[in-house]
C-alpha cells in the first residue's frame, strides 16, 4: 500500500508574505519538472542559439 498524491491546481496568493510567496512559486514549479528540465524548456523557447543536443551532457529527455 502506498501514498497517492492527487493532482490539483496550485494557486499562490500574491498577498502572501514575500518569502511564503516565493516558496509557493517554487513548489508550484517543481510539480512541472526538475530545475534542469524547466531551464532547458525555457531556453528552447527563448534562446535561438540554444542547442539541446550540445548541452544535455549525455542525458536523455523522456518527456
């Protein structure tokens, strides 16, 4: 028997204390992937000079 986390949308109230708001945004982002994956996705969309094949240090992306 294991624990199952039910997916739900995350809403970060901008009126939270700044530290709590930053933590909430970090937690929200972590549901989408690792920091490395998020950085690669951002670079692919926003940096025309970025080449995934030359910057992935041998790892294979599956998602």
